[in-house]
C-alpha cells in the first residue's frame, strides 16, 4: 500500500512538472490544470458507460478490447471538453 502511494505521488509530481498539453491564450496558464482535471473526470465518467462493469473472467476474449475502447473514448471526450473550453493542443516538439 505504501509503495503504491509513493508511486502515485511520483507520477503526479512528474506530471505537474511537465508542460501543459493544452493552451488557451485568453486564460491564465494556472487555469489549465483545473480545467483539464474537470474535463478528465467528466470524460472518464461518460466513457465508463461504454464499459461493461462486470468483472471480466480470465477467459473473456473482449475484456482487453473493452478496456482499450473505454480508454480511447475517455481520451476523445477529454479532448472535446478542452476544445470546447477554448483550448488548443500544444504541438509536441521533436
């Protein structure tokens, strides 16, 4: 339990140090974290309706597909929410 908590905190700190993946020229940069968090939560909630909440059995051939599809749906919903709030994706530098 303690190791898992340390791992989660490490990921959160690393994520906070990263440059925001979205930008909005009309809002302060500090606002994106709040908006992104709200969009992410709403997207995961909406996408959860797509997923079958029954515990998959080890022999369920569609369990992996359902998890992947729900994650893709959540990512799409998150992007639509951020775009709806006036954000544009930041291009990744190569």
